[in-house]
C-alpha cells in the first residue's frame, strides 16, 4: 500500500536463480487452478480477477493463476473462522481486482464499482517471486482492515501505519517461504518441479540485507524508542519497517495460525491515531478473550516493544466501539 522500492533488479544480479524466470506458469483451466493446493475448504476462495494490461511478457491468465495460489495460501491462516467476532470475519466474501501499474504497489482506499478492492502491482514479465511478494503484502493490508481508520476529509490517520507496513512485509516473507516449502514437496506443475526454491531464495536474499538486522546488543524496544518520532511522522520508511518485520517473522513461522490475529487489527477507527502502546492495546483487547494463542501473540508483540497488555483494555475497547457505533448512526 505504501511507497516501497523493489529490490528485484539487485537480486536478479546476484546469482543464477533468475535464469528460470523465462518459464511460464501453466495456463489456468476452466474451473481449476493447479497452484492452489489444499487450502482449507471451509472458507470460500477469494475472488481474484487480474485485469488485462501491461504485464510485460507474462500472460494475464498465468498471473491470475499465481495470485490465486498466493491468496489461497495466505487465507489458509489469515481468515478468521466464520461467526467468530463476526464484525472482523468477512474473509472469503470479497473480491480483489488486480491492475498493472507503474510506481509503488498498493491497495486503494477507494473501492471498485462492484465494491471490490483495487490492487496495483508493479511486477512485470515472468518474475513470479515478485508478484507473490507484492500481492501478499497488499493482501495483508486487506485482511487487517486497513481502511477502517479515522479520516479528516481525504486524509487518513497514519500515526501507526508504519506497524501495519512492517506486519505486511512480514506477510510477504512468510508467504514466499510457504510457497517455496509447499512447492518443493508438491510442485503444481513439472515446469516448477526443479525450481521450487525460487521463492525461498528471494526471501533469503531479502532477509540477508544488513538493514533488516538490529545493531549489535540493541533490543527492539530500545530501537523503537530511538526511532518512534520518525516512524510516526513517515510510515513508509522502508528500511525501518523491514527491520521490524524481521523481528516479527519468527512469531508467525512458529505458529502460522496466528495470522488470524490480522482480523482484529484496526478494531476501531479511533485506534489509528492513538499512541502506539494504546494502538497495540486495542489490538489485544479486540482478540477473542478465550483465544489464548491470539492474545499471546499480541502480548508477545507488545513485549518486543517494551509494553505490557493494559489491564483495562477490554473495557476501553467496548467503550470505543459504542462511541464509534454512535457516530455511524449520525
């Protein structure tokens, strides 16, 4: 969603992995997608529609096959169960239209004519790892209810947007690794049988970048306090967001089901403008009280930044939700 620069060109220069990019994905057959794998059948698949346009040498049908696979893989973990905290459990019921555009990848706040989310991608040609990297980031924004924020005219509250950007970078790294792992065991097509590590290799390349690591002997909470003002002032400081993503990734790799917590981020429109501690406190409070895994994840996240879950979080969130409901009726 933000202004992110792509490290694609420098990665392609470092080794032989890009040699395989000339191979196309198999064309999608009517009613089937061989890339989707064993996504959980209990939830409807997201309706992804790739628009025609300048995808370079890639066919739009191949781009769609890949993006459907990315969506299915991420939805396996990120979609909240139906009926659970239903205000935040609408996943599997929306459509996404993907359009080729120059500039930064993003999901628009404005919806399409049929209520669909509009996603712009800058990936081109048969750089499939780049499509997966960009699209999973924008999916994370959608699943986290990115558009549920206070607005002042056309201006959206962005004080805590940097954290959402970091979380969505985490989603990109996670998805790249998942695709590489699953396709090494179950390649969707013979064209990919010898190249399943393409996605994992790209994730490895990204994670090896020096700016993604904390300075020696520095904790994340200390780093955050030194960078707090800059983060709140500009949510698209890519290198800082990517450092935070490296700290968050192990939480989700240990238990991928914790991606369900995205459904409870941005629980009230007022949350976006709060100080970071209270923003995370609202996230903690929004998670189902009986779901110790989700509250544990948010609690661990708060601890990384030096915070503890507030004892009165649930009561405060209830009050804010009631206030927000009153505004919606005005």
